[in-house]
């Protein structure tokens, strides 16, 4: 019965083929001469043919070894690649991460975090898929993605989540009278045309409640799905809006002004991942970096 070949035997074979002697091969491999001789002897028995001829004090590969040599070189090169990739994985420098997120994040906060993360990780690749919260939940339940960034998440036994409450601000075009305020309240927005999220969203429900408590009519003007859309419209003077500060900061250099909204009305983000899908080391590291990137925007007293 043919014995299983060992990588160390192939390394000894190539070392002697390259150097022409057991002594030099042993030095290259960092082992003793008897160890190299033993590896070659065992390999000959496994292969069933002679490996070397001795000519003028040199070990010369037989024709059989020369025929085998290209295959051995490919195996050793592949093993070297596996070792390199394994090291990169251990050091979180290789792997693939699949991220699902709200559409606004794909063009606002997330790209900066991805750029920082990938800067020193040339072996890491990513898939980023923006979609609505309902779809993101389906992907997490189906274990199709490693990590999700969503809102309005109410819990599911197959999904692990961490909620982070982000500060909200009132956004308006540069030069607007609201720039004179320190904070913006519902009273300050009386009569203003309001751009807001969908009426069936949790955030709109809570915003409406704040206006009701202040006995101020919320002058609904345009309903949008994403905060980034509201910011774009505010820049163009279409109206004002209350949005996550994460989105507002992206437009500060494009004609948008903003002030803190009072009373505090945080926008809750949910960082989600499948319960039963064990994330890779590099995915866990990215998730942690993303969570840390949100800390400057956390509504104090609201972070879970």
C-alpha cells in the first residue's frame, strides 16, 4: 500500500535537487543531515523509484525526479501561499466580509469606515448591499450576510442586535434664519415646510409626538425614505428636516447648516448579524470598528 507523501519530504527533495548535496540541503532546511537522508529514504520507498544518482561527489536528480519536479514545485508553492493566507487571516489581513446596510449609509458614513479598515488589509474584500430594513432582516435570518446596519429592528430569534442611539439635528440651507439659534425646537419650526421620513416609520411617529406635545403643527411637505434625501432637499431650500447627525455632517460642506434638535430625539440604529453564523475574525474586527465610528454621534444616555 502506497504511503502518504509528506510536505517535509518534498521540501527535502527540492532542497537536495537545488543544492546537489545533503549537507547544503540540511543547512537550508535547518535540520540535521541524517534527518534529510531519512526523509529522502522514506520518500523513495513511497514513490517506488530512485531519487538521485551520485556523480563526481554531487547528487544529481534522476529522470523520474526531473519529470516529477514541476508538480512538486507547484505543491510547495501552493503550501506557501496557504501559509501566507493563513497568517493574513490570523492577523485580520485577509478574508471577505458581506455587509447589508440602509441605502443612506452606502453613500454617507460607511465608505469612510471601509476606507480606514481596508487601508492596511490588502487581502480583505467586501460586498456592500444597500436595501430597505425588511430586506436586510431577511438576509440576516437567511445567514446571507455577516453584518447589517438597519433601523426599526424589533427583534428576531435568529438575529443578534445591538442598538445605538444617534443624535439628531435640524438641517436647513446655509443662510437660513435658524442659523441664529443654538438649538432648534418644534416652536422654532412652526410654519416651516418639513421634510420627513415615511409616516409609517418609528422615527416619524416619535417626531410627530414631540410636535404634538409642544402644541405645534408639523407642516408636512415632503415624505422621504432616507435622511440623505432630506439633506439633499434641504440644501436646495425645499424645506427643513430633522435627521441623524451622521447624515448631516456629510453635507456641511455642500451648503447645509444644522443645529441640535431639542428635546432629544435619537435615531436608533441596529447593528445586526445572524445568531447561528459564526463571523470570521476579520468580520468581527470590522463590526467593532464600525461600532466605534458611531461613538462621536451617540445621544448621551441613550447608547445601549
